[in-house]
């Protein structure tokens, strides 16, 4: 028996219980929701955690760009108000 038949059997049994009992369907829905939120949380953590070196580099580059823009605006403002 291949793994495809085993998975088909598991999904068939799960589908039978989901169709026949509403409480199992609700539990299945909530478990899928929990798994989805867990995966979203992990993806968010990987893309936004400052301990991640890639994210740290991106924050550094964004801060450097903002600092350059602000310095240019301040210098421009000072030069315009000298008169």
C-alpha cells in the first residue's frame, strides 16, 4: 500500500466524521484556524524580528536613508533662512 492510499484513507475518515457530526466540523475549523494563525505568526516573526540579521540590515538601510533625507532637509532649511 502506497502512502497515497494511506493519506486518502485518513482524509476519507476525517471527511466522514466532519460531514456526520457538527461538533467535529467546528473543532476541525478551529484547529485549522489555530494552525493558520501559528504559521502567520512565524512568518511575521521571520520578516519583522530585529534579531534576524537580514531584517537588522534592512532596518539599518532604511534608517540611513531617512537620516540622509533629514540631513538634506535641515541643511536646505538652514541655507534658505540665512538671508
